[in-house]
C-alpha cells in the first residue's frame, strides 16, 4: 500500500479522480469477492436491471442502500457476497434490436429465429454493459467476477428444470384465459408493463331488442346498455343485470337479439351489474374484458366457448359462430391513418338501424341537441413499450398455479420467518397473495427462454386421421399431446414411448400455428406424426424469480456458493416490484430449495421530483444520477440517498442537499489536512488509546456512542438514522468541537505527553470516522485512509470499530458542559446581534459541581470557545442582561454598553409581530378543509413549511426578548 501514500493531502478535494482510481483498484484486486471461508456468510442479490437499461435515480437509491449494507457487513468481518447481474429483458431487448433493423430498412421476419437471436447476442456483446459500468461509477462493491445474466447457460438450465418440475407436479398448465395483449408487439405482457392513462373518450348508449316478444314492465321491448367500446358488441355473449334490480327481474333468463350479428344472447343476473350506474344493464363480452370474463364463467360459459373477435394485431376476425358481418372483417378496432375502424362502423350501423340512443344536451337557446355519444374521460391501459392500447385477449397461454405456490410464503411472513420492513407492507402482501390469480408465464417473442414443450397429435387424432376422418382430426387438434422435457432428446424419448411403433416421428417442424395441419400425415403403409416445439418464450419474471439461488449454482446441489450463501440474508427492493419479483422469489425459493430465499425483505420508496411529483420523461422532471455524480461526486449522491431513506417513504430530490453532502466531504477532507499538518496520522490500533486529557476521553466516549448508534440503526435498517449519526459525529463532535478543543495542545511542545497522547487519540478517532463513514462514502474514506499513513490493508477490508475503552464521566461531563455553554452563548449573541468574537463578562451565582470544577480547570477553553471572560462566581450587577444556560447552571451576562437595549427590543418586537401575524394567517388557511382539498399539493406543502418557519421565529424572538429582561 506504500505506493498510495503521499506526504501531504492536496488542498483541493477532487472526487472524479479519486473515484476512478479507487474503483479500478478495488475491482482489479478482487476486493469485492467473498474470500473469508471461516467467516459467517452475508449475502444479498441485486434486483437485476434490464440489460438494455441505463442508471436512473431509482437504481441509484436501490443500489446505494445495498452497497451501504454490504460494505458495513464486510467491515464487520462477514464473508460478504453481493451478487450482480442483468436481466435479459425479453420485450425491451427484442424491441431494441428490431429498431436497429428498422433503421436499416430491415425487419426481424427476414431472418430465421436462430439468426435473429444471434443478432441479439451480438447487440448484448457490443452495447449490453452500459448499466453495469454505471453501477461501478456509483461505487457498488459487487462481485463482478461472478456477474450473472439470465440467459447464461447455467441459468437457462435452472429455468428449464423449474418449468419441467412445475409441469410434472401439476403446477404449470396450459389454459385459455384473458391476457394483457399488446397488438403492436403481438405478445402478452404483465401488469407491470401496463400504464393506465386517462384520455378523452365517449360513452355510447345502445338498444338491444328483447327476443320472443318479451317486454319490460314499463312496456319497452329492449334493454339499454352503455359502453365505451361499442366495437366489442360483435362478440357480446350476454347482458347482465343485478339480481336485486326489480326493474329487470321479469327478463332474467330471457334473451335479446344482438343487433348487427343477430346473435341470440341471454339476460343473466350478476352482482357485477350496478343498478345505480346508467341503466343498470351491462353488455358482457367475456373474450375482451377482464370483468366480463369472470361474469361469463359464473354464467356457465367455458373459456373455450367464449367468442374472440380480434386477431393478434387487433383487427376484426370472424367469431366461432360465424355471425360477424363480412364488412367488419379485417377492420382495425380503432380509426387508424384516417381510415374508420370497427368502432366507427359499428356506431354508424347502429345509428342507421335505430339502435343508437342519442345523448341529449341543451343549446344556448334551450333547444335539445342530439349527439351520438356522451363525452367521458376514460382510464385506458397502454403498453409501456408498444405504446398502444392494450387489448384484453382470449388466448391459449401457459400458467403457473400461483395460489398453491403462495401458501408457504404467506405462512413464512405470517410466522415472522421472513420479515418485511417496513412492517406496514405486510397487509398489502397478504391481500395480494391470498387473492392471487394464475400467473401467465408465456410470451410471444423470439428472445428469451424458449418453453420446453413440444406439441403433437393425440393418438386418438391419429386414429381418426388414419380412418380418413380429417374433420375430427382438425376439430380435436387443440387437445394436442404435450411433451414437456428438459431437452429435445428427452422429449423425443417421451414421444417414442407414447406413439405406436408404426408411426414415424418428425421433430422440429418450422414455427407456425399449432393446429391439425401440422400434426399428422399419411404416407402409404406408415403415417408420420409431426411434432413442434412451442414457439413462445417464458416471461422474464419467471427466470428472475430464480435469482437468489440460480446465481449461486443451483441446480448443482454441490455448488460451493450455494451451500454457504443460500438462503440470502437480505433483499432490498422497490415496493413497486413486491409482487412481480419479490413474492415470486419467495414462491420459487420454497418450491426449488425448500426454504425461504432470504431472511428479510426491505422495501424502499420512490425518488420523486423536488415538488413531490413522480418523475417521468413526459413531465421533463427526470434527474440523471450520473449528472449529479459528475457535479458533486458519487459519495455526495450516495450519502443523500441513505440520509433521506426513511423506511419506505418516498424521497424528494433535493440537489441542494446533495451539494451539502459534497460540502460535508470537503469538511472531512480539510479536517484530515489539519490533522496531517499537526502530525496526526494513521492509527495502529482498533482499541482506543490510553487517554488522560478530558477532551481525549470525551472524543473516545463519543466514538463509542456513535458506533453503538450506527449499529442499532443498521440492525433496524434505519439508513437515515445511521447516516445522521456519522454525519453529526463527524461534523459537530469531531470537526467543530474536538479539533477546536485540542488546538492549544499543539501550540506548545510537540513532544510533551499531552501532545503525544492527543496525536494518538486524534489519529485513532479519525480512523474510526473513516471506517464508520466508509459504507456511505467509500471513495473519500479510502483515499484518506491511505493518505494518512501506512496501512496493512485497504479500508474496504478494515475492521469495524471496537473502542473497548472506559472513560471518566467527570471528564466527559466537563466537555459537554463547555460545549453547552458555548453553543448557547453563540446562539444568544446571534439573536441579539452581538458580534460572535465579542468577549463578554459572565456571572454565575450558584454554580453546580461540574461548573465549579470546569471553571477552575478550563477557564482558557471557556474564554477561547464561549468568549466569556472573566467568569465570576457571584451575583451579577443590576442592569439589563441576558441569561445563558449550561446544563443546570444559569449565567447572567450584563449588556450595558454592549447593545442599544431599547432599539434591540423594538427590532425584536416588530419582527415578532410580523411572524405572529403570518403564523396566524397560515394556520387559518391550513385549517380550512377547502384549501387542503382544492390547492395543489405543492402549495399546501409550502404553506406548512412557511407556518413551521414563522412558528419557530415566534419562539426564537420571544426567547430573545426574554433575555433582555
């Protein structure tokens, strides 16, 4: 380490140069690796960012908190492993590569699946490491030697094994259900990839004629339904009314004739219909609405019977009953490129045929004005990547029985075996997990883990086909035989066992529809059965659910890291992926490993804009963490994140505070320069040095108190409390007080016992600061660690403080008393406008024991710090004076001739009146419910801040007036 030592510290603190140099040193020397075989393991895994991603402010928070923990535990002697890696991000990555092809007037479908996937791997090799390099700039001490990728061969092995095992255990199955379908990307997407936007839309009212001459009690021969999606009426299968709605009790079980299609559909009773909403009648399209799907199932419609009127691109297709009029076939669902879509044509035809009920408004002249629809603001789901309206679409997909897998995680959280911090999130967790729906895990993409399932005809189909009944074959082809296996060879073995010996089996049919035309072919005396692999890939969340153990070598049961580092110690995650990732890791941990994936789950909040608004590119309020690092340094940004993280509460971005923590780093730098200039350097001891001077005993005691406070905060995952503890100790106790207290020691003989002792204690105390601060500010602390002297190791591998010291309470009480006196005297001077350096006489009539001892022994310190001289034990002379306290002691400080008492009183009274008036006004405004409801959130918050300021001023000014007597 000697090559890093310099004789003196530079006058200027330059974060950029220090950060680049030290991170390269740490990584090159393998200092992030867990290499303490006999030590207790401590393990965390990072939420793997998308390989397409770049560092955003949320990443900065999430990874800062993880790095604080891992560096802290490493300093405490743990065998600390922070697993790092990236997610293959199926949709996002495929889109990136497809956009590159489009820029070259090319497209994915010009390539075979294998060739396109090869292009994705090429992109990853060239451009897929952006975010990992940015994590290095943040200072993340991840074990890069074991960097993971969810498409690595060993990870793919884990993914495939999990799918096969779940299938064999009956926990994965194929089903027809509604999914969030992105017509642009032509794939199912997860709820997390759906963004709800409120857009201008319309509400149409339609007449559905009652069949068979049935009428309502009021004589109407139709039901009125209202919808924001009139085009979906082409696939309506029922009309629902509330079972308690007496208006329609007589027609429940009857039918209506659906306009345009002529389809005869039932009137059903279901609680979903709200009697108070519109007419109380609801059209039910189970193939295109999530609520309607559930209503349809309750009404007895099997999913296979539900009508689908749209293809994968959201163009109208023929329904199974063949009743959609031909003029609608091929139309897009909405108007596009100036061409009317199915919606516009349905409305036009309904109006022409008298089935559209107009919306009536009044003109300025009081005349009725008819409109086709009522304007509405409608919450509409959009795909966050495709950017188009999501279509609930009825399709065959693979599903995981999440309800079964959720049982053990629920039990673990309820019993306390897994802790969730903050605990307030447990209610949300239980509510979701206890009502969990089947998890759709298939995606219609080329990039990802291809589903290890192969489809072939059933033996019954083959027999029917061989007998010449091709119609039977085609009709039952959806009931394919499915072979699920870890490898193609195993699937072939399964097929050979299943099919009769006189059939030839051909695998690897080109991608296409899974239907009767691909399953069998007659060939003279023998028949051939064609088998093809499912073209879909697995949901990205399926593979990332294996992250805590697949990254450690599973399914190799003898993997060294797996045996020691699973289960993990802690997971730090944003609350927004509690269900998409965290809960699913719990499920897969218990399923694959038979135990919890980690002991504790810590959920942090979001980083918001300064005004509290959510950051978004559209609002233009996104903050670039790399820009903040460029300006203030990584240490300052990290400290801001930790100091502001308060158990899951959202963080408001405040660049001024980031700048303030850069100033904190500079303060520490300058303190180290002061120490170095006075011969204070590296300490050779973790244990506190022997000390006789009161100031030295005091700082040793304060170090011990700070260590305890940080340890308590970290045990509770109170990052803000831990950061505040080391901040206050460093800035106030060490820099502002201790260095001031010891300055006189260095004014005399440098080799005197007090000077020798003080250099040893000051060097030791500064070392403890560097160690305690290192998890939060790793770069400046590592730099100072080496600049202050020779070291046996880097700071990242140093030992956590263990003062093991007893200090004299008498000595520490004396220093605390001097500090209290000095602080209160300075505050009083400031309130009364007295110059800080002005020396004032002080009188103490009835001194406490600590006051008597301290005044006798430390009068020089009182004069230098509090600027009080002389201090007289006795009564103060009559006249205007101010009072200052130190502990229980009350000092009287005469002000005659120091300030103009009358003028000062007038000034203070005027300022007090102003603040009292403002505080009363603001309090009245905030007490008015109308203000809190109607005003913008930022206006309410500013009013609260102003009220707090003026209330504080009232207290301060009242106290100042009281000092004047």
